[in-house]
């Protein structure tokens, strides 16, 4: 019998706000443990939470980006549970009235096909503290407690680990482009749980679903799902039952382990938080969020292909990084050769940045200087080879290419008088190549060309050198 997987994802995203969800503490990552805390986010008794409006507005913006319905009326609920990362013994979340409901994220499949993955809801809650386990003790850091956390719940629309991978990638691109979150998984800004079940192909009912937790990278999600699908399929083939439970992914071991049997919503005893007013979302709030909507990644990719004549691959690489796309566009929009700009960005610039372990935001080269460099090469003022030398200097010093060319005397020699001098010298020095050329070996001219380039220290205009050599060798 053939089986297929049914996958749904719950993605938790830390929103990019200055302060926490219900208090004024900073959200910045990387502070010493328990330095960004106050009685509210430490869960002291008797304190009162105050809602962060920016977090609500970013959640509304997310809803608009994925085509959700934004609720006019929403509220806060207490999700009760007992754990050291939440000393007040409940998390403030949204239960039956989330801010956003329904929506979709489009993913790309092999062969250029697309598929819409439904989004059930996106709601807002507070993040919990972070536990760290040492050899004999455990520590809890409350800097993370209370950071605005948006949960995006998908429909069980994915059928393979690859589709899940494509979904997280697409969702991440949308969130980053909208300024909702940086989605840095290493900093825990994007975390993902998955529900997965398998069923015989053709069967309508879902199989018993298993929840997988602790997948810390997107490729970890893909591997965990592949493992789990295989485990469940093997169990069914042996006539065993799959039990509904929560399993933990162990990336090093490459397998999942049982954590606990599945809990149900009623275990959490959700009830409206009496300390917080319901959220009334006005038309003005939605209109304000709409004004801040960015161009969505897929639309930008298509525009880059059309407007700048880029191949699909280039557009994909550039748009995947919002900052890089912005940088490229600043350089390309002023250039007569946007494809050349893309070549410089994709090979030289990305290569240098990764070598120097720098981000595009830390790049010394101004976009307009890249435009200037391409114009210098295209206009024949410098050769492509010298261009690379100039580029390296631009990367180190941040100077303009024009200034570097002037300072180093790198202007390409196109003056035929000077070039003829170099050509004569090369011919005089290489009688063998000259003889070879005259005997019919056309390739021998390349050696002579190389000699001229060397004599000119790479500054001779190669096209003119070729012409002069041809003339001299054929004529003489
Ligand atoms: Zn606080």
C-alpha cells in the first residue's frame, strides 16, 4: 500500500518591537541573563499588563500580507500551565478570537508550479523565558519572557518535507520584507513546531497525528519530517498503530523521541484575561497597516526579471534578502546595464562579504559607486580585469572607483600611439610567435596579446591591441 504524509506547521515569530508585549522592557537579543526584566514580565502577583500597540499593528500587517481576514474584535486569554519558564502559571495568548484568520502563503514547487498553503490563523501572545540546562543545575533567563510572539498556524496542506521547507522559506521572506521580524532562527526569532500524520493514498480521513518540537533550523524541520513520515509509515505497514503524542527532534541523533502524550485545549483552561481590555481593531488601524505593506517577494522577483532583464535565478537570490534587493536596486536603477550590476553583486560582492563575514548593511561600497564602476568598464575606461582590482580596493576603502582609478593611474590605454609602441615591443621580443602566426597558427596571436597586456600593466585596451596586432602581422 502507498502512503502519503499530511503536514501542518505552527510557526512562532518574535516581532521586531522595541519593547515587550505587556511591559516596557527592551526586547534586544544578547543581553546578560535577567537584565531586561521587570515585575510584569517576571510574573509578580498583582502587576498589570499594558498592551503593546506596535505588536498588534505588525500582526495586522502580517494578516494583510497573507490575505487574512483581520478581526474587528479580538481579546486576550490566559493559557494555564505550570513550568519554570512561566512563573505566573499562565501565558497571555489568544484563544477563540485571534487577530487574523484564514489566509494563504504561496510556495514554489519543482518545475515552476505553485501551491497555496492555507493559513488557519495568526494570533499574538507573549514569549516565555528561556531555560538552559547545565550539568547539575538549570537556569532561566527572563529577558525573553514577554517578547511579542506571533503564532502562524497553517492548514494541514503540505504533503512532503520539501513543501514544508518551501512554506517556511516563503513565510520567512514575507515577514522579513514586511519588517515584521528578522526571523533569525539562531536567535530564536523564528521557531517551528509541526504536526504530521500519514494515511493510505486515496483515504480522506487523516491518520493519527504526531506533534514534533525542537526543530531549530529549516533544514532540521525537513529532516525531522522525513524521519517521522518514514517511522509512521513503517509502523502502519507492520499493522501497528501510531499514537497521538508529542515528540522531540534530536538533530544530532537524527531521530524523534517521545516527549509526552498529546495535551488537549481543555487542559489549558483558557479563559479571558480580566486584566486586559479586548482589542477593537478600527478601520483606521487596518488602513494604517495597509499603508505600510511592502511589495511581496514574489511580486518583486517578477518585477526584477521584467524591469532589469534578470534571469530568474539572479532575481531569486537578490530578493531572498530584502537588504540585498534594496542595495541592488539602488545601483541598478541608475545604471544602463542592470544585468552587469547583478553579476558584480552575485559573484564579487557576495563572495567578498562572506569572506569578510560581513552583511550587506556593513558593506563599504556605496550602491552608486557600483553603478559608476560598471559604467567605467562598459565605457572602456578600464578593463574588466582592472575593474576587479578597483572593486577590491572599493570594498576595503569605500572610495569611489573614479578616485581609485585616478590615484592608481589605472585608466585604460586606448591611445593608438602608445599601444603601437607596446605592440612593436612585443613583436620584437617574440619572433617565434610571429613566425608561428605567419605559418598559419592563428592562436599564436594570443601570446602576443598577453605580452602587450603585460607591458602595459594590464591597462591596454584589449580590443584595440587585437586590431593593431592583426594589422601589423598581416601587413608586415
Ligand atoms: Zn518587563
